């Protein structure tokens, strides 16, 4: 008789027999905006090219009138707290690296009930897509990076 080196798992093998579940980021609604890509010039959102900084709000895509993170003021963020229905989270992508913003800006948005996530633009795009796929009321304010990974500064 041959020895058996294999073990067949059964549903009673609690920890060994578990199903794996994969959830893909799906575009369930045609009105949902996802960021497809970015470059030094701007962004591709749902196949549409946007040049320069942009504001991605639920069901709308707008040019955002800032040149760099230094131009971000209470006025430039007003759009995000005037939206109805209100957004839960604002994802700020500030270019190729994170930058420090005036703490008053965070206090203003917090007083309006909006959480803020400040990141470099590549990570901000991914975070926005993830939060949107989770059906969170999310907006993004994005500044294109001046250079891309792999390029010389």
C-alpha cells in the first residue's frame, strides 16, 4: 500500500478551509467619477482629459484655480463645503510630495464636518478611487505633479 502525502480539506477544517472573496473596484454607476491616470499636464478622469489642477466632486469635474499648494486658501476650498449633499472626506493631492498647509484650513473644514486627507498626488488619486468605490461621499482637489517617478528632478 502507498503512503498518502496529500490531505484533502473539508468544510469541517475550519481555519484551513476558508473561502477567499475578492471585490474589484467597479464602476457601478455611469455617474461615478474615477481617476484613470495623471501626468505633469493634468488628469484623465472617466476617459476625459483635464489640464492643470482640478476639483473632482460627486458627479462633476471642474478646473481648480490654484497654481500650487501655496495658493490653497479658504476661498479656494469654499466649493467643497458648499456642496449639497455634503461630502465626508476631501482628498488633497498636492503634487509630487506632501506639503504643509495652514492649520486654519483644516480647522475650517473640520468645523464644516469634512475630514481632510493630504497626500502626494499619486496616492491621492488612489485614495479617492478607493473611497469612491466604497460609496463614500468624497471629493478630491488635485494638483498635477511637476515630475513623475523615474524622471530626473
